[in-house]
């Protein structure tokens, strides 16, 4: 007998499962994974920002990704984030995600990561 499990009570608001706020990245680029409702559209925007002199000078604020992906029928999604053109220790990544399904739009989720 095939068993079909339907998950309907999962919130639409995206939940990142690969990283937590404040995590350090020690690779060139990284993969974000997360969960939302099955087949929801997730818009992910990732920016890289490098501050020097105590944050008074922003050397670069570049958008690495700004795209929508569709979660699978279990609500899982994954997106590959490329490294910034000048990969420097201390680069701060800001990740924003919003999920949409039908007429519903989730609250925005934000995550901050730091390059080692």
C-alpha cells in the first residue's frame, strides 16, 4: 500500500534549515535550504556587503541572487548562492525570503551570515 503523507499545517513563512542568523560561512558560495508550504513560490534575495572603518565605508553592496524558486511537493526549497566577485573575510550576507501561494504572501524572513 503506498502511503501518502500530506503536510498542510506547515506555515507559508519560509524557514531556513541550512543556516541560522549569525552563522559563519567558510566556503566560496553556499547553498541555502529551507521549508515552506508545498509548491509555494519563494523569492530569495541575497546581498553581500563589506564594511570597513567600523562600518563608515561600504566597499561593496552587491546583489548575488534575486530570484524566485518553487518549493517541491514536501515544501522544501534550495538555492545556490555564488561567492561575491571579491570574496573577503568579514563580508556580510543579508538573505531575505518571502513565500507566495495563491493569494497569500508570507511575512519577509531575514537572515544575516558572515564570511570567515
